[in-house]
C-alpha cells in the first residue's frame, strides 16, 4: 500500500507514521517502492513493500510419527522443509522434546539472528497460560511442561509459541485461506483418528480471538459405539478416518484416496449404507455446532474436505434445519491448505515481531551475542 494509506489505516499522525516507517526500514523489514498517486492533494505518496527476507521463523508440526519443520519468510514462502522421523508414541515425552529441540537448534544455527520466532503445533490440548500439554492423546501425554522444557533447550531470547493443531489450521485459513473475511470461523478437520476443531472470532481491536474446541466429542448418536472419553456416539467415531476407511472398504475402494473413492461413487445411484450413515452423522453434528456456535463460515479440512465437496448439497440441506442458519447466512467451504498447521505455526511465530519489531530484534540480537 501507499505510505499515506498505511498512515490512515494505522490511525497515526504523519510524524508518527514517518518514524515507524524509518524504524522498519532500518530493521530491513520494509522498503520504499515507487511513488504513485496522491497521498494528499498535490503530494504523491511512495508505496511501502515488505522485505520478504527481512526475518524468518521456524514452524513445526509434531505428530505421532515425527516432526514436520519449515523455515518461512515474511511472504510465507517456505525456504526450507525438513521432516525428522521418530516414533513419538513409543518415546518418553522428554525424550521426544529433546529430539524436537535438537532438530530446531540445527536449523536455527543456519539462520541465526534472522530467526525471530519458533511456532510449534501439538496434536492435543495445550494450556498456553501454563505452558503445559494437558492432554495430547495421540502421543499419550498428560500434563507435560512442554514450554518450560523447550525454552530451556532452545535458542535464548527467541520466542517459542505452542498451540493446538486445529487452532493453527483454523488460523491459517482465517488469515490466508478459505476463512478470509469471516467474522466467526468454525474449523472442522477430519483426521485419521479423531476430528480437530476450533473457533476463531474476528476482533477489531486485537485482530482475533481463538477458541479451541472438542467438536469431535459432540454426541450425535447416544446409542453409538463407546468413545475413549467415556461417552457413546461421539462425532469423531462416526466420521473420522477410521469410519471412512470402513465405508470405503464396503464399496471396494480401500486402495484409493478418499477423494478418488468418493468420485467413484455415482451421483445417480444410492449411496452405500456405510457412507450414507457417515454423511447423516456429519449433518447432525453440523446442525448442532451451527446452532451452538453461530459461525458465519464453516471450513471443512482434512478428510472432511473431500467429503463436504462430494456431498455439499446434503450439507447445505442440513443448514435448513438450523435455527441459526435460518436467521443469518452460514457458508460452507473446503479448506485451502493441505498442510494448514505448519502455516498456522508460522503465523503465531511471527506475532511477537508484528507487535514489537524493534524490541524483538534487539532481544534476538542480544541472545545471539550471549551465545
């Protein structure tokens, strides 16, 4: 944008905006581009451009089979991608954290003071205030002081931010993908085991507020199978990867991808009973979630994305039974990203820089000098 547009958007006086631009240029985060248009009558205004290489972050997604890591610049371009394979379910949690720290330190050693943050996605409930992984069920973790352990082993003075994987997937869609422009974004991600979920609310003051959810444990069939949470008929048991694999087996499509299997089902023939039940359960869950959370947009991700795409008409039919959707429009969309969590991890890693670029660069540089 032009310098004058940036000044207006930030509600700053011209002198304050000028100092901010000077500071950002000194930090090599922004540069002045061509002079275009009129900032004020008779005075053309220069454009401001982000210097993509001005800073990078390390974004990580922890899973049961290892650590997916990416280095991203300010344009959210992936500069390095690495996967460290290990069996996190069979390791002691602190051994896993040591492996994560070792991998991140190796990568950080290459980028040094350009690295301004580390973002980590975890597949379970993480308490950001206490820094504790409360219930990371895929890894069998309970109440692990993840933040304190990693901050002890990771580079000094580089912020480390950790969050729930579905919340980060939702954040990526909210900022850059299918959720852009939403005011109340509900994110539902079908996983091999379980359903990840999050709600993001747009906020004019802070930009957004994040609400991790456990939509996978919404009861849609009280007489259904027993869940590990103790209830019966939880949504995730009836629509996640396990249910879909069983349904694809019924139609002889097990060797193919879910999208290919769904495409193979003719739209003119009755659905196999197992697939029809999955769609029905997802409809029931969708109605309850919309009535309870009042989203204006629902993003279906993971295995639920091709499912929604194939049965979009039935999902929209379900909205006709929602009291909330009858009053206010609700848009259903498939996800933009195949790996939204890693982009979401980069987003939270950049947030300290966006809040205080000068202070953070000073902090990171001091940490590098201390090393």
